[in-house]
C-alpha cells in the first residue's frame, strides 16, 4: 500500500514538473517573440521591462520555496497589465497633444508635409494601385503602369519590376509571386500605414497615391534645417516649426496638415477649466450625471429589494419560476435591449405612447428624455439588485430578527430598525460600485437617447453624461483629440474616486454604529 502511494505521489510530481517545464518554455518563447519587434524599434526600455518580468516569473517557479509567491505573481502581473498600466498610459497621454494630425514624430511630420506637396511631373507615369506585403512582411505598393502594362513593386528602396503578376480586367494586380495582396477591407483599415509609406523614383521624385491610383511626381516643398521651416515653391507658403505646439505654422498662424506629438503640460486640463465652451455646460452636465447615477441606484435597489423580500418567503410556491423570470432583463444583452427601448419610446409609433394613450415627445423634451433613460436603465439594472438583495436577506442573522420580534418590533418598524441597516452594511460597497458604473454608463445614453435633446447652437445634450459629453468633444468632429479625451477621463476618475471615498467613509461609520 505504501509503495503504491509512493508511486502515485511520484507520478503526480513528475506530471507537475512536466507541466511546469512546458509553461516556462511557452513563457520563454513568448518573450523571444515579443523581444524581436522591441529590438527592431529600438525600444530598449520595453525590452528591459520584459526581461525583468521574465526573470521574476522564472525565479518564482524554479524554486520550491515561497509557495504564496507562486499565486501572488500572476495576479500582480495581470493587475499591472490590465489595470495600472492603462491608467498610467491614459494619464501620460493627457499631458500631450496626441490625436489626429499629431500622431508621429517631427521627422515623420516633415516627410508627410513634403509628400502632400507632390505634383505630377510632365510625362510622369500613371499607375493602377494595389497594396500588399512581401514575404518578409514589408508594406509594398503593387503598381501597374497604365501606358505599357508593366507591373512594379514599390517600397522605401524604390521600384522593382514584378514578373508573373496576375491582373484583373482593368489591369490592377490581384496576385503576385512572393506578395500577399490586400483586400479593400484591409486597405480601408490600414490607411494609416499606407500614408506613412514613401516610394522614391529618383533624387527628387516619388510615387504619389491617390485613391486606387498613383502617379510619379515631384514635391514642390522642401525642408530647411537652418530656419527649421518648410517652403512650398509653387505657392510661396512658408511653415515655421513651433516645438511647443508640435506644429508647422505660417506667420499668420495657419497650421500645416500634419504636426507631431509633444508634451504640452497641463494645457488639456486648463482647457476644461478656462475654455467657456467646455466649462459653461460642465456644471449642468455634472449635476445631471450625479442625479442619473444616484437615481439609477435608488430605483433599482428599491425595486430589487422589494421583489427579493416578496420572494424570500419559504412558504411561497413557485419561487424558482418567479426568480428565473426576474433575472431575464439581466441575462439579455444590454445594448440590444437599449435599442429596443429606444423604439418603444418613439413619439409616433412607440409602444409606451400607444399603450398609455400619451403623446410625449420623449426625445424632444429634456426632462421627458431624462425620465426615459432612467426608466430603461432601471429595467436593466434592478435584476442585479434583486439577486444581491436576495442573497443578503438569506444571510441575515436569524437571532437578531427573532430578538426584534420578542421586543415587539414587527412590520415596518422591524424593517427600518433591523433589516435595512443590516442589509446596508453588507450591500453598501456594491451600491457604491453600481453608482460608479452608472456614473460612466456610456451605453445607456449613447444607444438610447444619443444625448438628446440638443438646443439650437448647443454642443451638449439634455441627457449627456460627462463621459458622453467628453466623447463628443474629443471625437465628435472630423478629428480625434486623444490628449483632451484622456484629460477629461482623469477628471471623471477623480470625481468618482472622491464620491466613492466619501461613501466608503460613511459605510465605515455605519459599521461602527451597528
């Protein structure tokens, strides 16, 4: 018997060692795979960070001691990767001008501005354009000369003729040896990579891409390091570098098409405070934001607790069926349900108006729209409150309730003096987390009301939360301003953190009392 147990223990240990070796081998392979692009990009700080992480993992799992560390390290690394790192990156972005037109460095901005001034040379070739990648993964323009039908591959080194390319009826390349041709979907998704590719054809000439065609041209623009400026010889325009703004500007302040990413300090934060277009509606949006989050928590909790108390009676029949029906709204995809509710509140043919004989313009009146989003959000959220309230009710100490009955406390008095305080001690952290979630409930507003109604000339809607208002300010125009969006996100984080801290302090005081 002892020999059999020893053999079993030995086989278990051997299996564990094999699993450990396999996992560490996978970690090493992933580390090498991730290190190669870091080395190629010269990101030595990233390579160093990766080396530290791999060293910690191997040190932890190659020793038999420190058993708690073996469980702590994975959780800590995941916490850093998916919680702390995004917060730090968001905060870092908020101090920059990062966004459309300011995505690259200064050298890339100069190249893009010069490339934008390319004009077709007299007698220059015209091409039909396809885009693909070489066997080594290099981005390549696949070109068909419209004059003679020859096919060419264009890279940063120049043009190389392709033999054996397959073309469609129009002459555009659809397949080529050693190249993978992009589909139109790939081309639309990866326009940014294509815009950064410059294909030279001579000392001063190159390929200019226009839609699904291209031509050989020469740029009328040149960069002068002496004045740190770009001059367009065709129009006489001169753009001077402004390193603080990260842009090339003319003397009258007109910016060139592309700038570069720079640190602008607290400008994004100051714009929230000093810009009247942003600061003006901020307080109104904030007040409604608090009302929406608090109202959502209050209504869902009252309804959820009421239904939980009604179904928390052992003598009641069919409670399993009732409970299943209660959680159906929670089980359905929220985005789909919000779209359904949006149609139900339609003024002309919506179910709500038709069912109750109303003619309310739910999307045109501010308080009607606010009531609408609260009603829909309450329907989506109360099953969650029902579940946690039911669990808390079943966990209440029976001796406290029995003692209250003996003392004569029954009905409303027992609920108000005994049941509710005990429930709040257990549920307050969950209520606070629900408040924080609803404070940033982007989907409920964007999918249901879209921020409507909007007054004439106003950029903020009657149902906008801070998160939807910030989204519209940062991404509502033709360009995206990630730096500003990050600054507003930090503001929202500080607001929610402050409110949550106050609520948690109140909870601790409540626990001391009870």
